[in-house]
C-alpha cells in the first residue's frame, strides 16, 4: 500500500475516531495555518512539546508523514497538503454543527480596516461581549485586503465596494463620506481651496496605500469625477494619523468623515470642498456562505442586523 492509499484509508477512518482525536486534526490545521509549531501551540493553549507528540501520534495512526520538520522550519508534505485540503472543510462543518446546538461560546476572528474596527468596536463588538459573556472576539486590523477564509477569519468588515463577490455581505447601516479638512491657523495663512484642483497649490497630507502606491484624492459633483495627486510635506501609511498632522497645521487632510466630525463641531478643524465629497456605500460585514454557522457567529450576525437597523434610523 502506497502513502496515498494509506492516507485515503486514514481519512475514511476519521468518522470513527474518538472525540479526543478531533484535537489532533485541529492541531494539523493550526500548524498549517500558522506555519510554526510554536505559534500553533499558543493558539491551541498547549506546549510545543505536547503539540509535537500529538502530531507524531496522528502520523503514526495514518501511516504517513504530514509535515517536514527541521530545527528552523516546518512545511506540509504532499500528503499533508492533501490531508488539510480534505479534512479542514469537514472539520469546520463538524464544529459548526456542534456549536449550532449550543449556547454561543468560543472565539470569533474578525479582519477589518482600522477605521472600520473603530466604527464597530463600541456599538457592536462590546455590546456583543456584554450580551454573550462566554464569547471572545479577536480583531485584526490591517489596511490591505486579505482572504478571510484562507487566513482563518470568520468575518470581515470593509467598505461595501471592496467585499469579494463570493461572500455574503451584511450592510452595517449609514453610507460613508470623506472630508477635506485643515486647521483654522493653516487656512488663515494659506487660504481655502474652492475647487479640487486648488489643492495642487496647498500642502497636503499624503497617504501611501498597502500596495505602495500613493492614494489620489477622489471627488465627485454633478456627474463630474476628479482624482487629485496631491503634494505635501509628509506621507503616512496609516490614514488614521492624518487627523493628528492636520490638527498641528501641517497641511490639508483627506480622511473619513467620522474621524474628524467632533473636531469640526468644536472648531478645531475647518471643512472645505464638502459639496465635492458625496456619500458612498458604507461598511459591510461579510462572511463565506457556509451551511452550518456556529451559534456564536449566528448571534453576532443577528446583533449586527440590529446595529444596522439602528444606524439607518
């Protein structure tokens, strides 16, 4: 019997394994996802030594090696890669089916843009944790888009236009808007732009996108659209820092409206070109279309729908 036949036999036997052995399968998935025994052991709440023994037992039971291991690296063998491809979806469905009949518990992993995480943390995430004290929420923020399934996330939060077409999207309510702002001191010294091209004569706070390119400021009015490649003294790779630079009169900033509304109302910042920044579709919570969602995810989605209804009122 070759290694592929042994692997096929091993996979067929999974259905008859005792419940404790499901942890061995979970260990394989964790190592494949995290890339190291150390990181996977932390996720699983066990020691690296115990995890190594767990994998060795499973490999002995299957009769094939799942990982190539050295002192410096770990990688899936061909058999291990096939094993993960076949077992991971079934294991995920199995745990989801078990969770669906229990009260919400466990961990929900969410990937979100930084500003999106700030928008949902208090009204949605913290409310969810108060309602379901046995739940945990793990939020990872990053500007670049990721494959939430491949990277082990349950949910994503992005602007509607960025949600992948193969995902189920749930609107989180109000549309979004950008705002062009500067400090009163800056505009006293340099004047205010009247139309977007005037920004080429101003010191602007530039933002670098995750792919390394510079973000071009986007405007729209009466069917006319413009993208301005602004110039300025500072370039940032995190849009949330723009507010700080603008408050210090460094230049004009282009940021999410909700980031600066309190400053505008308090007179710390002055808004310009407001008629050139119309609303656009807002944030969406999205997730893959699975047959069996865990009780925790179903509860989170239900609360998200409540949040969306309140935000739209």
